[in-house]
C-alpha cells in the first residue's frame, strides 16, 4: 500500500492511494488462495490491485 496527500489550501487536498496484493497458499477449502482487498470483490486470480484518487474539502 502506498499513499500521497497534497494540500491545495488549508481546507482542500487531493489524495492518491494504491494497493497491490498477491495471495499465496490455499484457502480453508483447500483451493488456491485468491487476492481479496477489503470492500472489493475478490479477484479470480492470486493478484489484485486498486487505485483511489480523490479531492477532499473540509467545511
């Protein structure tokens, strides 16, 4: 996981977050493990990645 935050002003910023996961081994049923990043649909393979970009303004 890696992230960056850049403040445009005292109350506004932009952010970038990237996550990469590689699963190994087997799951509880004996099948090959699949990557599953929280709040996302599990991958069909052993690898999964996601990127989130946003702008935030505090009122």
